[in-house]
C-alpha cells in the first residue's frame, strides 16, 4: 500500500492549489464549467470523467468498466477492483468492500484511519483519498463535492457516450437516500480534520450553490470564457527528461492550469551535434558524456504516440520544435496541426527553406537573435504555409525588461493586415506574466511560456521556466485571460455597465 500512496502523492504534487474536487454525475455538474477545476486535483466517481477529465477515477462496478471501454480513458489513475486495464493509463487494484447491515460504522472508521478500499458508497473512498492527500501535503485542503444531488429523479449529468448503469428507479432511490445519510455522517466525522468539506448544490447542508462556486473559481463571464482569442502554450522543452511518467504529469498539470497547447522538442543528437560534442564529459544520471545526456532527453515514436493519445483524452493540443531534417521527417508521421522552428536554428536557412516548401501544416517561428532582414526573408520564404505564427522572442534567459521590445508584436499585428496567413505571437523569456500581457494588448494571438516540474540537483533549467508544482503557471494563464478580457474589441459600444448620470434639460 506504500507504493499506492506514493503514486497518489506524485499525482497530487502536479496540482498547485490546496483545492480538491470530487466529481459525481448529478445534473448540477452541468452547471460547472471546466475552468472551475483548473489547477486542482480532481477525483471522479464511476464514469464522471466523461463530464470532465479527472486525475483519479474510483469505481468497482463492471458497468463502469464497460462505459470507459466504450469511450476511452481520460484519467491518469484508475483505482478499481475490476480487471479494467486501459491503454496509456495507470491502474491500482484496491479491494471492494460491500456495505452490509451493520458495516456503516466500519466504513466511517476506515474513512478516518483504516486501509484504502473501495466502499459501496464511493464518495466515502474519495473523501478518504482527499484526507490522505492533505496528510501527504502536510496542510489543510478544501474539498468540494460537485454533482452529488442525492435525487434519483433528477437524472444524470450529460456525458459522452452510453451509460451502463442498469439500476431501476426504486433501487436508485434507496441507494441515493442512503448515501445522503452517509454523507451527513461523513461531514460530522471529518469536523476538525485536515479537510474542509463543502457540498455544492441546493440541499439544506450545501455550503454553496453551483452558481456561487463558478463565481468564486471562474469569475469571468461565460462569453469571455467561450472562445479564448489567445492560445497559451506550455513549453515543456526537454524538461520531461525522456521519462514518460514525468511527461504525463507535466501535460496534465499544464492542462489543469488552463493551457491550450503543450510543446516539446525533437532533435537528432547524432546529426545535430558534432562527434566531439557528444563525446565530451557531462555528468548526469544517464551517463558520463554529453551524448548520453542528450539522447536520453529525446522522446521515441512510442512516446509521441502516448503524448498524442493523452492530449486527445484530456482535451489538449500539442506540437513540437523540430530542430533538424531527420526530426522534421520523424514528426510528420503524427500529422501535427503545427510545427515549431525555434530561434536556435535561425541561421539554418537551407533547412528552414526545405520545411517551408514541404509542410502542409501551420508553422510557429521564433525570431530571437534576428533582425529586419530575417523578417523579410521569412515572409517571402513562408508565404505559402497555411498559418505562420510569427513569434517575437528575445533569446536571453531571462530577458531584461529593456530588451523585451513588445512593440515588435504590434508590428507583426500590422503585418498581418498585409499577410492574412500571419498570426502575431510572443515567446516569453522574461520573468513573470507582465510582458506577455502587454504582448496580448499589442496583438499577440499566441503566447508561450517555459515550464518545469520541480527542481533537480543536476538538471539545467532556464531562469524563466515556471514550476508546475506551484501555482505560478496557473497564475500566468489567469493573467493572460484577464488581459484578453480587459482588451475587449476595437468596436466602440455602450457597455451594459455604464449609464448617464446627467441628462440635458427636458430629457433630450
């Protein structure tokens, strides 16, 4: 069981807030938009992941396994007593303990201090998981139960695909009524514990309504959330260290923080570096040479297939920087919507020209360490690509404030009027969010920020990478969304919030 809790601890560390959501399938869950869950550890009951991707799913019913097989997995970890084995996700086998006539007291005892099992009343197991996460983190956690309406007649939230719960209405009424009593019992048992549990709904014991939860955690109006104008990219680079589990944690953390895309890198070390560079001494856990280190950082074809499937499951998009011709040919097999050509290779004009002639997807191109002449060459060379995200960048890490030169983004926005396929963008190597927010105001429609997952004593991280184990990247995304909201549109109208204090005499 220690390995189980180690796995839970690793997943929990990916989420930066001290907030945990337990998601059920009551129809009130439809009233809570995905933004509410951003940055928080989310635990799903049965097939609630089909409402919103969750980190951990708990279930013991075979009908859930059938439902998940029909629609595909969306969780990182499945805690189940069944033989369910999804491709590309972790599974922890935990025994199911049926609820007997006199076993309610034992269930509450297990909630506080007993072993991890799957109770018939599954939200009790989810509450135990939240309690143990609080203990692992060493600080109190706020726990919200969303989608637990305790009403059989209300039905279920809207989910993708079929539902296989075959319980008849009489049985559902009995089970749900019993569960409400157990929930009240659990609230009593958890008073003064490491978790502060709040029911979201319209019951007498509800702490807040779905509308109040949305107002607290997703205060932007629905119209501002519906269609983000600016794509936010979490730039993972090679900070996954070639470790698929670490990559998954970073991708899920970026998704939880509100990113639209994640980006990784692909290069062929054996052709990109010289033999002398590869043979040079370099100390890392992967060997004693620089070549050992660089080869370990590269993702394999299977890793990219995993990344692609993961992003599809959780509603995120990905693309890669391709630094050389072998990497470009390699990445084409995945039919990416975008590829990135970074500032690092701005002098590799033969390779860049070959990509421009060949590619049928959008290109994101950074312009660090280049000047006006390079801009003109890029506009001519990439005139035929479907989209050209021209990404202003300064290649210093960190970029001094006086060298950010956000006005270049405004220049790119003006160029877009002459080149309809051009989309202004900004790669942030400056500290924090301020430069990126100014870039949004200047016209950027994509911003990119480097991210990492904690620190190691051997790896080199650039000074501007935001740590996904803290709230820094989530705050960055929030500032970009705020900048979008404040920017508004260029159409001058009378806003609903304004009114005339004074009117001309005669009411004219």
